[in-house]
């Protein structure tokens, strides 16, 4: 499942179009657009809306370990050397409010450039006046560090130290989306894709222009996301009949919660070492099998453990 | 045995290892930073304030990060040398210490305790080795020191990037009262083959039979490790062999018997400094975390015995395997040189 958060409808429009999302009329707090394998929420502008919308989306669609969350939209850029319409993935997100910086994992190879982004609570009208990072204890980041002469630490076209807050980009939502989403997702599941729409001095583009500007980046983004792996980090080691056998054995052996957990651990080991939990537990499902107490059940559990730990033939 | 790798995406979908280098601003000012960065001209450097801002984040997937490991350059503060942990063998040395100039390893062993110890699969390289040297000098002023420098990492495997092994060897050359153990699963002896051997620097190879090595991802094969150990031995270095952890795999006794015969067909047993043998053991807290991270790993799903916060194989079964391994090794190596880890150490 792909889960998107965009601040405004024009930012969401290309994604809604590409992914054939339909508005969910039953969803009241925010505008939510969904399909079988994607959901998109329009949060509204600013950090409070972004955090609330993100939390609302991730509560309504609780993410699995194979899902991805994407905050998509426009951003400002501190450098006029960067073309309008350039998409970036954020590798560094600074909240201008408290100065904290966050680092989403970027594990998967992507077609996008990467940059740092600073999130403000109100629109930036004069990026030149934004505070620079204190550099007193650091080397001059404008000077090459690597012998090759490459300015490796530069984001985009400008060296880190010359950028406000060390970041090339600025917006109003990324930091809030991150802070909200991290309660629901692993670091590698959060993606922040921002497209340069202005340099902070000329105001935001008109809604129609935003949708046009984001069309191509949205197409690249959806193409990339569709090719991303969806690793299942909690694979189920059991078949349906294994599950049934475990349930039955647990009931008939009168296992406590802790003993039931122990049985699951044992059967996980059995399954991963090529044994069939359903076959191993078939004995306990037989009509003639009786177990009269939890104490007796515990003894059977110990016998299973003894057999599975390699001390007796299975 | 199965492993989580069956559900892992193909490696090529990930960014290459160390394509992201997070660097503390203070670390960038360190002279060693230039040397390390020069090994990665195509990598992106992301400036950070403190390594914990990246390494200690919540909700990291140790397992997936291992597929696209980031390098974090940092300056180590606070305690730099630690007393030897009870889970580790001292090989009869008093004043046993260890230090970690690197946190984490480039290899990906399914049973590795680091997965439970660290919140992140990324690799932290502390650049200020000179501060660690200072602390070792202070200890040496009081007594001889036995120091393991490659416990929470594999320094020799990283030698091409860090050069730390060379620096440690040079330091040990100036301090005869210091005995260093450099433990590795690498086949990278060639990285230091030009150095003159020192009798107070022990190169220790962790060896595993092929069936166990299948659970050690990206690690050189047992045969390559043996060849590397052989080269070190021929060059005159003290070489230690560690059969640790012993894994109770199916048909374990036969696996280890065949493997030990292979080991001593390659290495002259009478020239080995000593041997360490230890069962798989791990803190229950670490095991809990690793099982969450690698839920489909058969080795970790084993129904371990839990005693005093430590999980290990059934004591009787493991003792039988350790007895067997000890007696097999004793055919080739003086039994006095065999150090066996006991649970009640």
C-alpha cells in the first residue's frame, strides 16, 4: 500500500490522476482519496495540519511493514541555480521551529537527486535572510575535503555551510509529516519527495501551474514507487492448517498465554527447519487424546521442546 | 534452514553500501576524515551534529539497513576502553579490556549479537583513535593490558577503508606490555601482509563449518579465511582460531568433525597460538530484539534455555558438542592451548 500526504489539492491532483484514486465520501476530517493499493490525504497547509492529516491517514490505514508513506508537494529553493520543477528526495529534514533535524533512511536506489529541507510554520518570503548554521567548530565546508577535490557534502549545487540551516530546500510540512509518521512507520518507509516551485521571493505559483509543474515528477515518482520492493519483515511461517493445529493444540493442552507463546515459538522453529507444525501437532487433535490440566499440558509442551531441540527424533 | 533472506528484495534495488556518509561536523575536521572520504568519491556526505542523531533513531530496520549500509563518521567521547564482558573469553589474560573504534560490521551474520545490541545496522567509525591510545597509555602505566579491538566490528575487513589495524599494530609495537587481539572473519590478511609481525598482536580468525557459514552473509568462505590465517601464520604472526559460536545445527557433530579435519589439513596445529571454543550464547534482551528484526531466521528461533538473562542451547547437548570439538582439536593442538568458554565463567 502506498500512503500519500499532500498539503493542497493541486499538489495531489497528478497523483490522484496517475493512481486512479477516488474520493472517499465517508471520510470527514480530511479529503481522502483511495484505491485498492493506495490512499492519499490532503492535509492542508502548515505543520499542524500536516501532522494531523498524516496521523489521521495512518490511523485510518494502519501501515504494514511492506507499505510506504510519501509526503509529496512543492517547496522553495535557496538557489536559483536549481531549475523550477526539479524533484528531490529529502535526506535531511530540519524543523525551523525547534531546530531539530531528522534523517529519513534512503535505502533504495532512486532516479531523484537528494537534498536537505527546512520546514517553517509560515511561508518564506526572503530566503537570503534565513539564519545560517554556526560553523565555528567545523571546517570551512566550502573547501574540498576529499583529495579528489570533490565537494562531496554539497546538496544540489551549493555547499552545505552556505545554506540556511544547512539545507537547500524549504517548505511548511515535511518536518511535521515526519514527526507524525515516525510513530507509525519504520525510518525506511518514509519518503519525502519535494519539487522546486519557487525561490521564496516571487510567491507560490497559481494552483493550475502547480498541478502542471508536478505532473512529470509525479509520473516519475509513481513509476519508481511501483518498482520498489515491499519487503515483508514479518512473514507468517505457518500455513492455514498450521494455524488451526496450533489453535487446537493450545486449547486441548489448556495452555496459558505464556505457554501458548512458547508453543508458537516452538512451531516457528519447526516450520523454519522444514517440519510441518500441523503434522507435529496432529496427535493433540486426535479424538482419543485427552489432557486434563494445564500442568499436564505443560509436560506435553516440554516433550515437544525436547524433540525439537534435537535431543530426540522427530 | 530457512532465513529471512527469502523475503528480502534483490540487492541491486538498494543504494550501494556507503553511498551515504553521515559525518559529524567535528569529525569532518579530523585529519582521518579526508582519508576515509577519499575511498568513496561517489558517496553523498550528509552533515550531522552527533552520530546518535542518525544511529540512535527509533524504528530502524537493522536488517534492511544492512543491505544499504551507511557510514557514520564520528568523534568518540566519554568512555573509550571497557573491561572485558562476561560473555567474552580472556584466554588466561588478566587486565582484559576491549574497545570499539568502530560500531557494527560490514558482514551480516544471522546470529550476530550486534543486531540486538545496536539500534541501527549502519556502521559508525570513530576517527579519534589517538584519544583511545591515550587511555590505553594511562592503563599501561598501571599494569600490562590485554585489549581486544575488534569485538563489535571486524576491523581487518574494514582495513581498506579505515587503516585502523595498521595504526593499532604500530601502537602495539611501541608498547610491549600491550597485547592486542584483532578478531576477524575476513580473508584480508593481505592488507597488512607487508608489516613485520609482532608477538604481542594476535590475529584471531573466527571459523565456521560451511553449513554455519551459509548463515554468515557476505563473509568470505571458510576456505578463504583459512588461507588468510595460513598466510599470517607463515609470516610469523601469532594466530588464534576461534570456534565461537558453536551452532547446534542438524548433524552438528559430523559437521564440526569434518570441518576441524579440514582446518588442520590447511593449518599446522603446532604453530597455532591457541584456540577458543564457545557455544552460541546471547543476552535474552538482545535475542528478543533480533527475533523481531529477523523473525524467519531458524537459528534464532531455536527453543533456547534461558538462565540469568542469557539464552543458550540445551546445556547437555552443547556440552556434548563442545567435548567432541575439544577432543577433535586436541589431536592437532596441545590441549593446554585450548580455551573453552563455560556458561558459569
